[in-house]
């Protein structure tokens, strides 16, 4: 079980002196999220914050983070922030004996495919030998993200990407986000079930495909797509969500998936377990604008509620690590 982890955050009061990712320009008490971080808005390259996140993940039985990657990130207010932050995450993960891998979003959102190939090869060459970089079957894992209703990566494009990267760095374990709900049937597109060279397929979010979230609405879809993947000799990674609420970050296509005091997350966890999926992706650890987070939030009566549910399912006794000193400052402001 893994979690999607975002490193696009910075604050005006932090070392960068600029706000990024939080959606507000100059206030630490107002962000574009329906929940509020227990420790307040933070900088993604703050080692103290990263260490706390990793210790929390370990305490809940998670196996690692898939870290969102945007290449040099020239679209950001702070170009290169995600790259810089990933290096902090990788270093701290090595110290904490935790695993992380890249979740590449550039194949969906960047227009120059030559850049996508070049960045993938360069990053894997740079990071794959770290003891913290996730490996499956001895190969570094690389997750290629796609938006299911408007995917940009074709089979031919993926084969080109794989060939280019593996010529530079050797064998890679490829997880490709390829899912469709066309015809109200969750499935892997037919042209992707052939010999593309992917090791498995993934789905980041059900909410991009259908807007139902209870166990009874999930289990049939989940079983079907896992059966399809396994019949083709492929692995399958399916998502679990604690909820979704993007009402504070956008005016159109607002969708609220209620958390129902943890019942939504429990239903997803049951469905993914009974489906026979090979890997589970909690989406997300800290995607605050969509409020899909399991990171502790001051908004909830028990900030650690969702991590405790994850720990329970993973069969571990959740013991929270010491909070960063900044959490005390947040509570003081609220009081």
C-alpha cells in the first residue's frame, strides 16, 4: 500500500519567500482546501516536515510514497521546486528506511515529448541507486500518470518512452495509469492489454471516471478490472480515497465525496482488498486543493483518524511520532 505525495508547496514565510500550491498569496490561515493541515501550510522541501510525514506513513503501515514529478516545473511560481523537494524526500527516506518513487505527470501535461523522455531518463539515472528508491523485482519503479478521460500518452508513445529510458538506465518497472470508464465499465483500454512492455496498470482516482464511492458501487468495477489485468499477465494498482472536496479550489466541476466519519475510506479499502489488486494507492497523502488527504488535519476531531484506519487495515498498531514544533504554533493561532 502506497500513497500519492505532493511536493509543490511553499510559503511566503518560508525560505522561498513565496506561496505555491496552497492557493492563497499572503495568509497562513486561509488556503484553497476544505481542510486545514495540523501543522499549517508548509514548504515541501522542509526536512522536518518530510521526516514527520514519513514517520507517520511508517506508523500507519504504508510501504512508500509515489511522489508527483513535473520535471523542472517551469509552470510553477518556483521553477524546480518539485525536483528540489524530491531530493529532500529521497534523502530523508533513506535515513528513515522508507521507499519513494517518481509519479511522472509530464507525459500528460507537458507538450514536448522529447523533454518527457529526457527527464525520465535523467531522473532515474540520478535517483535509482538510492537505497530509498522503490524497486520491484529488482527494478526501479516509475509511475506514468494520465488523466483517464483525456489521456495524452499512446501505446506507441509509451513504447518509445520505455525504449529511450531503458537504453540509458537499464530495466525499469513500469506502472502506467491507463484506465477507462467508457460505457460505464471500468476497464483497461484494449490496445493497452497487448504486449506494450508495461508491468502493470494503475488508476489514480475513481472520481475522474465515475462519481460513486460506496463499497457496493466499487466492488464489481474493481473485481472486473483486476481480472482483466491478471488475464493479460499484468499487475493492477487501484486507488482508495478518504473523500474528495474541491469546492475551495475551483468554481466549475465541483465534486464532494463525503468522508462519512471514515466509512468512505473503509469501503474503498474493503473493495480493493476483495478485488485481488496487487497494489493499493491511497490518493492522497496531501493533495490539499482536492482535499483527498489523509495527512493529519486540524479540521477533524481526531487529526490522525484516517491514518489510524489505514494502520488498522494494515494490521499495525498506530503510534504517532512527535509533531514538528510548528504544530504548536498553529494551535496557538487558532486559540
